[in-house]
């Protein structure tokens, strides 16, 4: 539409003529323009400023003359005219009077926005040619100092804001100031460095994603082979071991799903972080292309800081031994048929779940740390809790707790506020004659002195008793005695989904005390128990959850 509009009257061409430089105008418009230049005897094109001597002979352009008529017939004349003018979303020319045309450039030095016609002096007049032109902007007023009404071309590093030259003489006097362009250049450099870091991180994490995919494939291959080998062995023992064969297969598949899900979760998080990094990079790139120094500096502080990656910068794939031990255990089961139901089955079950899923080092365990807080409403009246509810002390003096249905009335025990699912790890530091470190369903009984309330003496709880010489593990009244030496710090690892509960002695290194393989049907709560008869000696036994 703009091609058939006159750049002088801004309307569709009427009686159009084309002058030697190729630009077209209404005949009356160009005549009137040249009449004003008649005294100089030099006639110029209003658009390109090409000079003519003498005034060119004007002849009607028949091709252009026919176009407006065609537009009128098709109802497009109004649209053609409207195309040249600024709408609500456009930047309007500040010089146009009446209905304003769209601006094609904004000048940071003036500051003002200009349509194509009114911009020409900035191209032709030498003083204006030095002005900084940028894409049309509605925010030019933000470049003007509200106090002095001057263009802000200076950046105050002391106050981190754009100012004008007059500001340097009063409220910013003595401050460290630099030209806005210089500050922009410095920050642009830092921006590019941030982008380089993002690009490098994207590359690193793409490699990590590939490694994780390889681990998924390795897990699947190993699991498939373990299932195949197990089925062959169990076929030989089908009459005696059909039930066990089915259970092993189910455990392998379940563990395979757990492993693949674990790896894919990490993979998905990395891919999401890649997407987020790309989005941030796009924001930084968009800002880096902002020609207006002031707009760049105004928007720069709002950029979010580049956070540290939520995952290790590199993924380390462990040796590909996921399910091979299962096959070995099943072979051992075939060779030791008489002992299978008593001893060997436990070995098989544990080896399936330990196929690269249990943490190996303390750093591995610390990835699953849960901070435990004790619930005062469950604490026995002879237990004193610290202000942060992380330490319990056996005391001879009864505490003035309010009655509560969740409180243990006879057994000196307390439960955590938090329920536990998934993979969790915590550590307990204890002192005195001895304590019990336990986990329990919330359905454990609280009132009375029956064993239904005591940690480890029912099917609702699992407890490790620690004293000066040995450990005793209890569940549902069955107990396993474990010789010392005894550590004053106990680490507990729970994989609720896999049904694994492990107790560790923590003293420089981690030593497994006892591991349980079962099936948890409810969320678990951490429990601490004290021995009632120790109360008559001295009290003062303590148990505290360590902040890791």
C-alpha cells in the first residue's frame, strides 16, 4: 500500500507522476514542493534529495493512475491509506501534524521518533547525521532525566543508574561515572561471558543426557539377561521352585523399573534445565541486541542470576553390573537346594535390590538427607525436647505436656513430625547408657504399657537398640543380636518403595550394622526410644538428629 501513497500528502496518489530519480508523487504535491524551491533554481526529490536542474517535465504515470481506481472498486482504498498511519500498537511520528504516520526510526539524541519523510534531515544534514538512530521505541521518555529534562548519557556506577550531565554536578557529584556507552560495552562483555557459560553447560549436559541414556540401555540389557538366565535355571527346578522363580522375575522387573525411572528422572531434569538455559540465553541475546544503551542498562539488573546447576556437571556411569549377581545367586540356589528357603532366598532378594541401587559412599547417602524434627505431641512426659525439636533428653522430672491422643503414655518414646516415603537418609548422635533408633507406622498404639506400643515389638515398627556393648534389631518381637563395637552415631537409610531399611555405624567410614528387606504399606515416621529402667540410675541419656 505504501508504494502507491504519496509521501508528501500521505494519501493515495492522485494524478501520479514519476520524477527522474524514480519516486512518485501526486502532481499537485510535487509542483507545490518545487514552487517553494523555485527561487534557488534547484529542485530536489523530497525522499532521496536528488537535485535537478532545471525542473523536470512532469508526465502522468498511467500505470500508477489506474491502481487507485482498482482499489476503490475493491474497497481497499481506506486500508491502503490506513497502512501508512500509526495504530495503537505502533510508534507514531512526533513531527507529523494531524493524523500521524508510523515512525521508522527513533533518535536517541533528539529524542524523538520520525516517519520516513521527517527522518530525511537526519540522513542529509551533517549535524544530524551524528545522531544515534534506533528502531522505533515508545520508551524514549525514559532516556530523559526527570529532574533536568536532559538526555541521560552517563551511568553512575556508585548508584547504578543512568543520569544526565547536570546530575554529575549536584546529587551525583563525586560519584564514579562513565559514559553510558562504555558501561554498556562492559556489561555486554559480561553478558557474552554468561552466554558462553550457558552454551558450555548446555553442551556438558547434553553429554550427560547421552551417558544417562546409555545407562538406561545397559540396565535394560542386564535386566533382560538376568530374567532370561533366571527362567532357564528355575525351569530345571520347576517342581520345587516355581513360586520363587516368579518372585525373582517380579523383583528384577520392579527393580528395573526403579532404576530406569531413577535415571530418566535425572535425564528429564537435565533436559528441562537445558530448555531453561536456552530460554535464558534467548533473553540475554535479545537484550544484547538492544541498541538503546539506556534500555539495556535499565533492563540489565532485572535479569535473573545464572544459578548453579541442580545436578552434577558430569554424570559418572558406574560399572555395568546391574543384575549379574542375580544370575549367580540363582545358580547357587540350584546347587544348594536344601538351604534355599532358609538362607539362599534372602541372598537372592538382597542382590536383586542391591543391583547398583543402594548408595555406596557417605556422599551418595547424603544426597538423600532428610532433616528430622521431633513431634512434641507424641513425646513421653519424661522426655525433654530442645527448642528446635531435634534433640530428646531422658529426664527424671516430668514435663508439663498437655494431654494428647498421640502421646506415648507408658513407653518413653517420641515420633517425628515428618512422614517418610521415597529414599531418605538421616543420622542420630546418641549419648548415655543406650537408646533405640526406630521407624514406625503412624498406626502404632500409644496408650498403655503393652508391647503393641513398644518400638520393635509389633508389626508396626522396626527398631535398632544401641547400648555400650552391642546392637539388637527387633521387629514384631523377633530379634537379631549384632556384636559391637558400638558407634555413638547411627546412620539410617530408607528406600520406602524398594522396602529397604539399613542401619549404619558412622565413624569416619560407614559400616553396615543391619539391613531389612520387606514391604512397607504405609508412610513411616522416625522414632527414638529410651529404656525406662535407666531413668532410675541417672537419666540424661540423649539422642539428637545431626544437621548434615
